[in-house]
C-alpha cells in the first residue's frame, strides 16, 4: 500500500511540476530571443546617435575653419584683386599654410581665383601655383556657398570642403577655397560604432550629390554597391532613425540607420548587422537559460524523489539537534534509519531553519570583518598623503644640497598645492589663500611654458579677506592655459584681479586665448539658467560651469556673472558676489 502511494505521489508531482517548467522554458526561449534582438537594436541606435553627434561636431569644426578667411579684412582686400602682386601672394601663402597646419589631418589647402583660374595650393612641405579650370568647381558649387564631398586623393579617400569666397557687400564670387582632410579622424569615429563582422557606412548629401564611405572598403569612395544601400526606404521614410531587413554583399541582416542635418548638409549613418551576428549574440544567453532550466528540472526531479521517500524524520534526532544548537553547534547531522512518517517534514523544516540561522551568523561575522577592513583603509588613506608630503620635502632637501634651488622651489610649490587640495576640513577660505595657491600653480606652469606664459595678479587688500569656496580659481586659470596656450603658438597672458566696492565683491579672470563666440556664451547662459549638469563626454565648458554652479549653490541669487570676449585679444570672466557680514574674515573686520 505504501509502495503504491509512493509511486502515485512521485508520478503526480513530476507531472504537475516538470510539464509546466518545460512549457515555460519554450516560451521563455522565444521571448528572450526577441528581447535580445530588440535590445541589440536599441543599444546600437543609441550608440549611432552619439556617433552622429560627434560627426556633426566634426563637420561644424571644419566649416568654421573655412570661414576664418571671411573675417580677415586685409586678406579679403587682397583677394578682391584680379591679379595678385608679390606681397599679396606672400600673404595668401601664409594664410593657406596657416589653415594647413591648424589640424594634422589636413593634407591640402587650395585657393582658385574665379576669373583667372590661378590656383594656389599647399601640401605638407610643398607650396605651388598653377593655372586650373574652375568650371568644375562652379558647377559643383552651384548656388551653394559650401559643399562637402568624399573623393580619391593621392590613392586615399579624402573629405573635401569647398567654400565660395565672396566680396562684401556686392557678393561677387572671388574664388574657391578647398580643404582636403584625411579620413583618419572620421574613420576613428566610425570604428567606435561597429565591431568585427559588422559594416558601417557613411553617406554625405551636399548640393544634391551623395558621397559614400564604408568601413569594409576604407580606400574606396562612392562605390555603386555601397551607394545602393541608401535606398528610398531609408531616405524618405520620414524618420531620423530606424531599422529594416536587407541584403548586403549577398548576406542577409538588419540595417540600422540614423540621419541628421548640419545646415544644408545631410548625414546618414547605416550599420549593417548580419543575422548570423544577431543569432550569435542571442545564442549565449539562450544557452545559459536552457542549461539553468535543465539543471532546475533535474534538481526538481531529485527533490521530488527525495521528498517522496523522506516525508518524515525521527523526532528524537530533532531533539538531539536542538540540544546541539543550544551548545552553539549549528551543524545538523542525520544518523540512524530514516522513517517515512509525518515527523520527517518537521525535521526537514527545522534543518532548513538552522541552515538559515547559520548563514545569518556567518553573514554577521563577515560584516564585522568588512567594517574592520574599511576602518583600516580609512587609516591608510590618512597616512598616504602625509607620506607624500614628507617624500616631496625630502626630495626638495636633496635638491637643495645639490645646489638646485629651482628644483627645490618647484617641489615646495607642488607640495603646497597638494597639501592645499587635500585639506578637506575647510570648504571656504579667504581669497588670499586662493591667490597664494594660484600663484604657486602659475609658477609651476611658468616653468613649463617659459616665455609663452605671462600672468599678473592684482587684488586689493580688502578683497583678499573675502571668504570664497575653496578651489574656485584654479579651474578658471587652467581653462585659460589649456585652451589658450597648450593649443596655440602665441604668448598667453592671464590676468587676475579683485576688488571690494561697498558690499559688492568683484573677481575677474582674463586671457588672450580663443575665447567664446556669441553663440557659445548664449549656450553657457542657457545651461546656467536651466542648471544643466555637463557630462565628461561633452566637450568644452565643464570646468567653467562647475565653478559657476558651485558659486550659485553657495550664494544663490547674490551671485551673478558676465563674459566679454574678443577672440585672441581679451576674454574677461567677471564674477559678482553680494557680500554679507559673514563672508569677510575676522582679520578684515579688525582692519576696518
């Protein structure tokens, strides 16, 4: 009778448990495959959107570079002549080479006179003048002032920007400026968007002409098989991004596309992912799911079998285990002959409870060990800065013994900067401390750039006692050095000044770097109003905006700022703070 009940229980539990698991496994397998494919498409679309933003920024930079001639009044006056004299040709040669060496990816800069066909061009270490027909350029430009194209140049693919140079104000066409750039940087953008066995295509539509570039054939341009990928389904579907199934190079797959506009320039990115790649992407997690489900089924079968023959446990072993627990022994040991009665279930539940209790005890011990380890790391973090301070001082002493006072002074400056930045006790300091720190910082930078860096600090005694957030000056000065001196050849001048007029504190930082355009200043003002936090991936303005946000959160509406910029002449950032009594140190109050 008992054996019959055992068989019925075993078969019934297997049918009730295993069959639903098998059905759920099949459903899970199908739904997971669809979800993985959808997630793959979505993640690639997001990646292509970021890549397109980088491409638009890249084309915008080239476009703005080509506009630099129009702001040079002397050059425009020279180009307005039909025939250039020797001095004018020398000026033109200088401007062409200046454009050529602004970017290492630029391989050729060419200017063609519209009426005479005189063509002046410069490549790396080469400058020539020759006659050349400009009919093709006129036809290519049409009524546009700027055209991009991809073309073969010296057995390589080059991105070429053509721009009309027109006189002001009669808008007469004087000539055509052409800038040839290597596609290395363009290719670097695309390489971030695809993996092995995937293909990436870029289509540029300018003045109704389409140029193409592909990762599969980087040395070919405008290949008919590539141009055929830009179908009407992609161009005219009314969406900026999407996907469709298609065949490329006799291989079926999914084509993801993303479109964007830069003025009249249309850019389209197409990423082709073969179905085999999608299947491989889905295969690994699906295999893992299948393995887990199979293991689960096997475990359940074993568990059912075990439960069916071990429903009851002897109660005296349960009591013995309770006594062992009272003595601190959490290990449950099963001994003797197993009984098949209802008491076995109670013993099993008890064993499970003891196991969980043992896990909790072990977990508590691990937590205590982790707390101890964390405390030790905190102690080490406090010791390491002191070790670095002492090491720098020791090196400085050695430099002084070897009669190297300049090295000694720079080590002392570096040690002071490090100590100041690592001091986390004071969030606000007198401006005098900030000025002292920035003087050390500029002293170190002066050793790096030499005569290319000039700086002047003029602060009134009253303003030096104003308390400001710590490390507010260094990001502003660092911006001036990074964007003005590191990226240029001219002498960089930085001036810092401050004054206190009644209850209004004014701090100015100015330099002669590239500064900000009117559009960039407006963008910064909009970011400040909306309190938009900049990410690291976004280029430009991070240090400045962080300083502005810190001052706003510190002073609220009592803080305002302005920017006046004349590129490569004088760019001034002014910070205004309405001073309260608590913002002036005790020393300044005693002076008053």
